[in-house]
């Protein structure tokens, strides 16, 4: 009897979740953007990550600006670090990393839309472990860029 009750509960729950439109997050469908032009500084790591994510969402990347296709113009991505705390000897113990991204979206027959956002992370520094901390900083930067690319993709999906 308990087993049937549990199975019935699971079935009702799954029916309710599927009927409300709930679905697990994965790659986002970007049906509105079959092709897009991405413009950024040469060798921009954010642009390459963004391009990879667009390709994985089956969006064709255009090599030149097309007035009939949307264009994503990455204007700025910068990293700033601010001191949060110091060791007793005066050396920096902890930084706050601030990754700023500014971009524009040009949709056909619409005005240019500007977007900007910041992502922050705390980073503990230790001069005795300089090599390991440099590697950790590189990994944090890569994570911030990846999150920024995902955020831009989500923003694209939200625009009507």
C-alpha cells in the first residue's frame, strides 16, 4: 500500500512539474538567433568563450556585420582588484576581484541596447605560495569569464 502511495505521489509530482513548464537547465535554445555576428577585441578570451557557447546552442557565427542579423558588440571586459585585508606585516592578504563586462546588442530594425554587469570573487593571497596563488588566480579568471559568457547568453534568451 505504501509503495503504491509513493509511486502515485511521484507520478502526480512529475505531471504537475511538466504541466507548469518546468525543465532542467542545460543549453538554452536560441531559436530567435539562428545567426549572429560577434565583434570584440582581437584575442578576447571572453569572445572565444561566448562564441563556443553560441556554437553549442546551434547559433551560426557570422564573419561580418549583416543588417538582417543581430550583432553582439563586446566593448569592454576588465578585471580590477581591490584590497580587502592585510597581513600584520602590511602585505595584502585578501583581494576582491571585480570583473566588469560592457556590451551592446544590435537587433535588426531596433535601437542599440547597452548592457553591463559585474561579477565579483574574493581571492586570498599568500606571498609564500606565489606559484600556486598565480594558478588559482588564472582559474578564478577563467571561471569569471565563463560565467560572464553564460550570463550574456541568458540575456540574449530573455530579450523579446
